[in-house]
């Protein structure tokens, strides 16, 4: 079993829909990152969370440390949100990143 | 502005040649990482460093080496390139613990 599990693996949506991507982990962490990668592009950290909730524009990320679970929400999705979203946790013991397998999101007009 | 840069962005080489991919960050981060990204495998850790003169092997380190002579740079060397090392390589740096994380733009390496 992977230490970081993401769901769903693939997601398609119509423009304007509300999107949720989930991440569960089984290790002790000091932080969790939500990463975005556009096709053929670089990797950008959207959020770093160690507790609670963060919001940036149409993106919201939450984390529940007790339940070892995080969610990334996209409100009013847009075709430019089409990308792979990766959950990555920072191991408390080693400070190394452990990656989820990613969620491929396609938003159609 | 602080940044992290990789070079070259694209490289084509032949089997058996030595290749070095550069990674330079101006965040003054102690922690630096090299990953490769392949279809079906996601990001896999090659080598990492927690500071000057510190280097550690990741899960796919065979055929690769790194050195850390200063805080800013962590070059990745392929001693004798193999076709199996055709991949996109990403360098990352972060501060310890809950520090921010930054990735380079990636280096696409093709070994013929």
C-alpha cells in the first residue's frame, strides 16, 4: 500500500463545476504540499499546509491532521485548470517528500 | 527575486557519454533533491542533500552521482548514460520541516 494515496486518478469536468481531489497518507508528516503540473510543464507548489485551511483565488486546500487526510477544491473550474495535481507529504522523520500518484484533471468548455 | 534554475533544459546524448545536469538555487535552502519523472512512475527520488558536503542516495540512484560543494548548487552526473536514463529530471529545494518547496523547470534528457 502506498504511503500517500490520491483519488480520483482521473477527473473530467465541465467548465464551472466544483472539483474535489482527495489525499490520504499513512506516515507522520511535518507538512503537505499540493502541486500542479501542466502538460509538458514544470511543477508548482500551490499550497503548503501543516494545519487547517488555505485559500488562493478559486483554490482551497484543507488538511485534517488527526484523520491524515487533505482535500484540494477548485471552485468554478476553468479549462486552464486542466493539469495533473499531486499531493506530496514531507516526512517528519526524514524531511523527504513522499508523492501521491497524481490526479489528472481535464476541464472542458 | 530568489529562484531555482536547471540547465540544460533539453539535452540529447549518446549511450556511454557522461552528462551533468546543473541545479542552482538562490533561496539559501539546505535541502535539495533530484527526481526523475517517467510515465507510469511519477516522481522518483534519485539523490538528495541536506547541506554542504552531505549527499544521500534515493530510491533510483544507480548510475547517478551528485556533489554539494556549496549551498546553491547540486549538479547531477550520469557517469555513463544509458537509454533507460531517458527522462525528465527535476531539481527541488526546500527549507527544513514546514518550509516552502520550489522546483526547477525540468531538464529533458534523451539518451540515444
